């Protein structure tokens, strides 16, 4: 059976991308194959990770493509050209429009560094999420993998994992622990779950 073809969208260092690459190598992801990495930031280290893993990669910047509409048009064409079936947002710091997400219902997944519905939605990204959790004084945080729709962090939840906040935590120490204990585990697991569902769906159609 043909594996589900995956594109990963990135903006930065690519630690979640690396977790996905490692999971594919170790067999955690066995129903999907990462065939494309797209960065919206020139020189993002995630692209080097893709290069080392032998994965096709490209940079698409809104400023070079006439804004959001042009960016999404070129992205859509690149995805279609490569037969992409699943998009994974892994530290992708850009909101996709409703026009784009409507073309990919239940085919885009994202990892968010909190337990949705806490500390999510517009303005909650990166360290800001962990700063908010600490300032609020919650004792438990974590990460969520969810489907992407037109509402930021508003799609159906696929997986969550809790992480305890410790005395003396800073946003930086908390961010790292949430990545290690939650994001890097549940994102590959969710990628496998959705890839398998897509693969089985194709198999059913063929029969």
C-alpha cells in the first residue's frame, strides 16, 4: 500500500520536524512519508534538517509572492504537484486563510504548546504561551495536536499530553520540557494516526 505523502510547514529551528523525521526512521510513523518541507522564513535551520534527511525543501515568502494570497497559491500548487495528502504545521508561525484550509478539510494538523482550550487562539504562540501559563499560575500545562480549520487553534483535537509545571520554571525551561515530554511524542503519534486513516481510506476506495 502506498504511504500517505506528507508536507511539513516550518518557520524556525525545526525541532518538531526533527521529531517527525526521527519517528519515521524509527518506525513510529510507518503509514506516512515526509516528502516535502516548506519554510516561510529564509535560512530557517529546519531546512538544514530537511537537507540532512534527504527531503525536498523550499522557501516561500509572502513578501516575494505578493502577500498571503500569492503565498497560498504557490504553496497549493507545490503541494498538488507532489501529490501531498497531509500537511503538518511544525512551528509554522503564520496563519493560513479560511480559503486555504477549506481545501484541506481534516488534512492539516498542528501542534500547540498548551492544553487547548487554555492559552490558545490569536496571539498565543511560542514563548507567549508559556509566559501566559506561568503568569496565570496553572499547575499543569502540556501540548495539543489538532486539525486546522479557519479558527486559530479551533479544529478538532487529535491528541493531548499533560506536563506538570515545576517551582522555578521560566518560560524557556517550561517550553523545553513541554517539547520533550509532550510535543515530540504526540505529534509523531498523531501524524501516524492520521496518515493511517488516509491510507486506509484510499485502500477502501480502490476496493
